[in-house]
């Protein structure tokens, strides 16, 4: 799911992070999904085994809220409208709720691949 | 690259990868808990630096790498079949240093189905054995054990949950560490529960539902002991599991169960000193318990249950048995001799054998009978189980009860008795000698505060059984209330009464009144007792029964008949005079007497 990202490299350097953060915040806001009441993690394509598994692992409340946000956004999109200001996603609400789980699933798959590729030599 | 496989390299295995450009660490890991666990695995800094050193030293101490798996290196075992036990930092450790190249190591936890606070928790905890821990993933545990040639098992009995590892003798440190980790650092994640554990529990429920003989045995235990030991070994399919079982309740139960006083580490084929050293290093994460896990003392009830079932028939007749040898005082070896004498399955080929049930069943082709004695820490259950066609079971069970009666009358031949003692002794010794049974019974014995399973003593006590003892044991069984559980075609399968077994025990409920209490007459007409203030209990019981009777008599005929039937009371009481208990009297009879008395005297 994950595209190559510079985020980790930037976060490691506080001075750089300080510079980039306002730009990142402006960019996320300008992307427009928040105006439909979505979160960044709602935009992750579902069509992969890892993401499907991660969605199954979501807590019940999170899963319900996710479906609600998606349906509301579809409705807005069909009506060619934006949500009223107070219903739009606030920046502090736009936290990654799904991607940590996807990373965990990916890590498991990776570990399995690693073990499958391991070669054993008896000393 | 090799660093991440350090754990294995300590044990002489070198893991390389095919594709050397691949990095074994999980780079994109952002979940802090997982990243941390991998870091600790790589550096092994957080847990057990001493342990790590000790591991290395052990490997270095081996004379030559080529000899590591040679015979000479491991010929330290003795041929003793008795367990040495010790207390290592609050954890009970027992081992038996049998000569051989392999070791079985088990953590026996006092968390069997008897001790589960909610239905299914034991099975859930068993399902979480060897799953993700804070240090390594379930996959890693599996693959590493495979590489070392080890086997990992988790199973439970009614009293114990057993986490067992079988491996080559020199891998003792690795597997001790693994078991210590499973006990103290398993994560109990919700997704593992939903993806792996829950499904297995559902399958085990279905398996139980399809298995007639297991169903009958569970039902017999349930009738015999009600709660505690009577809890089914696996939750039945109609148990509402989702209400009780989830990762949190299991985690909580694990915290209660995996505590120092509640577990015993038992090894077969390991040196006691080695094992103690390893346990003291690797079981440091185990907490000591605040509230010890407990279950009410077992009490035998008895009764009858019939379950209709479409696939197969099974009938279980059960009687109160003896507790296990490790429990100490309440161990009765004559029950195991009785089990051998009743028998059912021949131990020799091409002959039904000497056992009474085998002879009885041989005239009913299609039925097979087995006698098993289930012994627990504070109770036991002697079961005779029949399986086969319903008609054959019916015939064979009638014969079986006849043969049990013949034992009680003492009309068995001396030869049969000698054979039974020999077989019972052989079975006891064989059980002690076999690794698995010995591990579990020793562990269970230690956790329940008894003694380890000592094979020599068991053999001796079985040999000491006399024909007289056997006869009185059989008599006691027949006089008590039997447990009868029939599963299958209920139209044909017999009731306990049809077999000639007693249904009713002596009344169990005794209510003794205060020492100074005296009886008082009761006036039927006014439904009021002349209550003496010192005589509350007796009078209250009488008052209740009188009131109940009057209410019953005022009912319509059809309702009244049903109510009268329910109203048969077994309540007994005794009168205390000068600190001495008088004779027990049935409350109903006493009432009748006092009524007669009251009818004689003029009404007040």
C-alpha cells in the first residue's frame, strides 16, 4: 500500500520537520478530502490482501465510523456539495487509524517471506 | 544479517538468506510495539543479558562441535523413574533424569476446565499458547522450533493446562526460555483471537458435538460433580461463548493462572541442576499471585441424564472413585484394581481376556465396554462406558451391573483377582514410566500441593489390595447413588433403574438445630407454629412444610397431584439435647407425628 516516502527522513531532523510541517499541513488541507469529512487513511485503496486483512482487524467502532465517513463523502460527491464547515475533518482528527495496522500486516508477510527464504546451515 | 538469527546461532544453527540484498529487519515498521520487540530480539539487550551469556557459555563448554549430537555427550542420565522436585524462586520444578537423547519439558498450570472462571477460558488460553509474544512472533517461534527439531504442544485436562515442548537434550536452555516467555510475555491480541483462536474453539465444539462417547463422558462428569470437575472439557456447542470469551477475558485469566504458585515446570530427561538453573534464569518474568486460583472442593452427586443423538450410542455408568496418587491421603488403590477386574478391552490378542465386562460383552456382538478410572486431585470417577449398537449396549450393560454385583458379593475367583491386581499394577507403573502421563500427573500433583508421582510407591500400594478390600469397595459403589448417562437412541438405551442401579442416595441435606432447641407442636388448622424462641430453625422448617401442604391441598385436582409429587421432602433434622445430637428425623414424618399429637390434644 505504501508509496516511497520521505516522511521518516524528515521527522528524524527536527529543524527540517519544523520547516516542512506548515507546508505539509497546507497541502493536506488543500487536497480537499477533509472538506468531504474524510481522513487520509480513508483514501487508501482497499483492493489488496493486506489492506483487507487490516480492515478486518479494525476495532468495531473505527470500522463503523469509517463506513459512515465514506458514505457521507459519496453523498456529498453526488450532490456536488461540500460539508458544512463544522462537519469537515479537523486537522487533529486526521490521524492514521488504519495505516499502523497495515504496516503490521505487511511486517508479518515480510517476516514470513524472510523465513521462507532462509537457508539453514548446521554448524 | 546474521544478527537477527542470533538466537538460533547460539544453538549451532547458522541461518543465511538466499537473496542477500534482502534485509531481514522490517524496515517499514512503524508500530512501536512491534519495532521494539524486534530490536530486543536483535540485540537481546532488554531481556536476560545473563541468560544470553549463560547460553553462550554452555555452548562453548561443549568439547567439540562435531560431538554435539553424539551419544557420549548425553549419557548423563540415570535409570531412576522417580522425580526429583525442588522449589526454584517460588516455582515448583521437578525432573527425572532418564537416559536418552530427548527431553520433554512441560509447564503444568493449575488452569484446567475445572478452574476456569468463565466457560471456555481454558480452551482460549490453550489456543493462545505459542502465539505472538512481546519478544517474537508466533511464526518465529514455530520456525525456530522446527529448525531445532522440537515439538510444541498445548493441551488441557480437567485440572491442568499443559504447555509442553519435546526436543533434543542439548536444547534445554532454548525451550526453557521459550516456555518462560510464553507464560509471561504473550500479547493476547484481539486479532489473533478472532483469526486463529476462536475458529479452533468452534471446531472443537463441533467435534465434541459429533463424538458420542466424549459427550457421554462429559455428561457423566457433569452429573457426578455438577460444577468444578463437572465442567465439560470443551465448551459444548450451545455454550454462549461470545458472551464470555474474548482476548481481554483470556488475558485476565492468564494473569491469574500463570503465577508462581500456580505453575510447575516438569521435565523428563533433564538434569535437575540444569533445569533449576534454566528455570531460575528464564522464568523471572512470572509474577507471584495475589489471589490463588481455586475451585470448590469436589462433591459427588450422581444422577441420570439422557441425550438423544443421531450418530452412535454410548452409555456411561459412573461411580465415585479415588483421587489420584499424588493427592496423598484419599488415594484408594482398590478402585484401580476394580477397574482392571471389570476391564472390557482385552490386553492379549485373540481372546476376550479375563475381565468381567469383556466376558459380558462377548455375548452381545456390536457392543464394546471399557472401564476407566479418572482420578483428580480431590475426587475420582470410575466409569464403565459402552459404545456400539443400542440393543447390544442394553444387553451388555445389564450383564455389567450383574458382574459388579457379583464382585460386591465376593463371588469372584481368586485367580481373576490375582490377574486384576497384576494388570492394575502394570498399568500404574506403565503410566508412571511413560513420559506424557508422568509429566502431567507429577505437575498436577505439585501444583495442587501434593507430592510428585512416585512410581515405586504406586506399585506397592496397588499390590497391597486384598480381595476383602475390593469387595467392600464394590459394595460401597453399589450402595451409593450411581451416575448414568445415555447418549444416542433413547428408545432402546436403558435407564439406571432398569439396570438395577440405585437412583436415590441417602438424603444429603442435614439441618441440625441449635443445641438447646426443642420441638414444638404445630397446629395444622391455624398454620401457625407455637414458636419457642430458641427453636427457630426446626419450627421454621416445619412451618414451611405445613404452609406448603395447605397451599397444595387448596389447589385443583390436576395441579395438586403434580404439586404433591414435588412436595416429597428429604429434609431431615435432629434434636440437640445438652450438647448432644439426637436421632435424625425426617421433617415430614416429624410433622405427621406432631400433627397426630396435636389432633389428640384439645385445640387452643
